[in-house]
C-alpha cells in the first residue's frame, strides 16, 4: 500500500468535507462521485440480511450517492471527528445523521448511535475504497418515529415505498456481493510481529 504525505490526506479530507457541505445545500450528492477512483468500491451493511456494494465510480454515482440518497434532501451529515492514519493512507470520519424535519418540541430528528466512513486514499484527491457504518436499529426506529408523526418528506416517502418493493440495485444478501465488505483489508498486527 503506497504511503502519502499527511498534508495530502488532510487536504483531500477537507475537499471532501467542503463538497459534502455543498451537496447538502444543493440537495444533490452526485458530485461526490468525482472524488472516487475509477475502480473504487463503496459498501456498507444494512442488518443481518442485506449489504450494499457499489463497484466503480459509475455505480458509486448511480447507486451510492444517487439512488441511496434519494429522499434525504435536507438531511445533514456533520463530521464530528476525523482520524487520519498517514502510514496506511486511511481516514476514519465519524458523523451524525440529522434530518431537517423537527419534532413538536423543535428538536431535529437524528439517528442515534455512531455513524462513520472509513476511507482508503487512492491518490489524486480520490478515494479507492470506502466502507460506511451506522446503527441500523436506530435508523429504523427514527424512520418509524417520523412515519408515525407524518414527518417524512414526500421524497423520503417515495424512497421507502421503492425500498419496500424488493432488493434495490447495489443491495445483496449478506456475503453475496461481488466485492466483500472486508475485501482488501488484512488483520492489523501490532509490534511488527
């Protein structure tokens, strides 16, 4: 795995954060796809029966930052902490998922628990590998609360209906994707052993 200067990793992460903010404001996450290498992989687990995997920039654009973000206009994903491993060329960003919709008390709906993205840098200010994690149980509970309060946007209602119609593009039974969630990761050995 090639090494990169820490300053380059920091600069790339700042570009990512700035572009995320712009995409949130414009309600369009498609430009994020340009920050991936042509052969990048991007996946996450969606519970005991389902996982998502996009292989290549085109699928990342169409599925990960396209279809998967439909209905989430107005949601924000503030990064609360960034950890950079310049020896391995990897970055861990921990974020929250906050809806623009509010409860009767004025508080925003927010998915409890930790959310995060684990990035592997591929050079040229692009990610070659990304895995996300979030608390699926808390996400489900938040969506149910929003449904019961009729707080979902029309776009999110349409997205949930689409999701209920069967397995969506990029979704696979756990362990059946063409690229596994842990593909490309070797166990860490401390102490040089």
